[in-house]
């Protein structure tokens, strides 16, 4: 768990479940890759932040907080109502049919 005031920097591969709580930050650096299983990957709570830096990639993410993409989001991302997904120049979000980014509410 990445709690308030904590930062997790991923430079290699992380395939286990993790929770980024309000005030917590997870950064995936160039060459870093985070993944998991459907409904058991990374959860970003409201007030938490996950940043995919250029060259970083991720899949199996459930976001209620902020997701910043400058790298590659490979598939299976849920952006919950009230969450924010920012895709910077050079950032990419993609996936197979039914397995890409799904927003639960768009306003």
C-alpha cells in the first residue's frame, strides 16, 4: 500500500496488487511495467496519483484518483466517476476490444 505522503517508484516489473491511497503517489519510470489480473491489479483511490512516465507501461488499473499517462497504458483500465485521466503528448492508451480503457461516467 502506498499511503498518504508516500511515493513508490517502479523501475522494473511489478505484477502484484497494490493500492495507492489518498495522498500517495506511484511513478512508473522508463522501462518500468506494472501489471496484475482483472480486478486485482493497481487501485488508485480518490486523492491518489499514478503516473506513467515516458517509457513506462501499465495494465489492470482501477482509478478513482488521477492517472497521468506519458508512457503506454496497455489495457484493462477502469476510470471511475470523478477520476481524472491525463494523456500527455507521446502518451498512449490502448487495448483489445472490451479490454481497453472504460469510463464509468463521462461528463
